[in-house]
């Protein structure tokens, strides 16, 4: 088995793995324990037009998401965009 080289940047690692197979290097890895902490959410009630909800449901279904997950995603994207403009 080959040894995984040391990478100076994420881009260097990405270029390497784009042209190499992990199968040749897997014995040079260790198991990692990863834990994800789910941050608590706060419930917010908003009133939306039923036609708007239907439109979001259709888009969400095409994307394989629940409509509430899609709305949360859109809100996060908009907040990130606004944060860039106000920084």
C-alpha cells in the first residue's frame, strides 16, 4: 500500500484525490470518531399565501426536500448574502 502524501493546502489535496484512487491508500488511514451536535431550533410561525406554499412545496419536491427544509435553506442563503453586503 502507498502512503498518503502530506498536503500544504486543501486545493493540493483536492488535485491529488482527483487523480488518485483511495483504494491504493486506505491502509494508511485511521478510524475517526465524528460526532455532530444538532443545535436546537426555535419555532417561528409566519403566515404565507397558500399559493406561495404550494409553489415552495413543488420546488422542494423536485429537489427531494421538505418545504420547511427548503424555506430554512433559502433564509440561510439570503442571510449570508445580506451579511456580505453589510460587512
